[in-house]
């Protein structure tokens, strides 16, 4: 089953009627929430990060309000984590995925071709659709990924990785280096 382009969902307005209430069943607009595709949010050497040993950070920020699907976040996360592990070794970096995909995206299936769709579909009488994906809303200036590393000489390596992963993310992103003193 092919997935729809992210352009179909990347509106700046919040999608209504995507609530899943655990306490009050009558307040549910959707029956089920899809599974979370992003498996890890903190990778690398997390204990070293909590102790404050990483002084160099490269952050990927969003330049526009955008809705990022969990599949895009997971693809970018896997790519960056694999490349960072190979180039810097796992004990020399910290990597975090900041947005949490909680918004549920629904899709109303349509059949194309002739008059087949008229007999199968219910038109707009039940147009809410079925739940397909999750997404995260990222506002202007919010970080998407944070990468902390030890050596200043690794700046170019990490920056090149961030540039290559920016094509997997929707919208425009900004890559900024920060040094903590």
C-alpha cells in the first residue's frame, strides 16, 4: 500500500477529531492509535551527557512550522545514529530526537478509476477516515535533533552528516553549532 505524500498532511493547522481518550470512551474520535515508529529518543553515551561532559553541540532546528511524520523522524534518526556510531564511536557522542509524534493522521481511502468508487464508498457520510500514521508538530526555532560530541575536530564530520539527513526531513532546517563553557 503506497503512502500519501507528506504534502497532503503538512498544513500548519492542527487536525481536528484525532483524540483518543482512555478515561471516557464516549469522547473518542478515533478507535485505535497506530504504534509508535520512533523507538529511541536518547542514544549514544547518555550517562556522560547527564554528567555534563559534552561541550560541543550541533542542533538541527526547523525554520518553518511543519508537521513531521514518525516515519521521516525514524528514518533520519536511524541514519544519523548509524553514521555517528561508525565515525565517532558510541562513547564519544550523545544524540537526541526531540519531537514526540503524538498527533494521529487519518486517511479516507478513495478508489480511482471509473464508477467503481461509487458502489464501494460511502462518500462524505463517514469521512473521518481510518488512523494511519502519527506525526509531530514542530514550530519555528524548535530543535529536531541534538548531537553532542567531545572533540572540536569532529565538527565538520557531524555537520556533513546533518546536511545529508536534512533531505529526509520536510521543510527547511537550520544546522547550528553551539559550544557550552
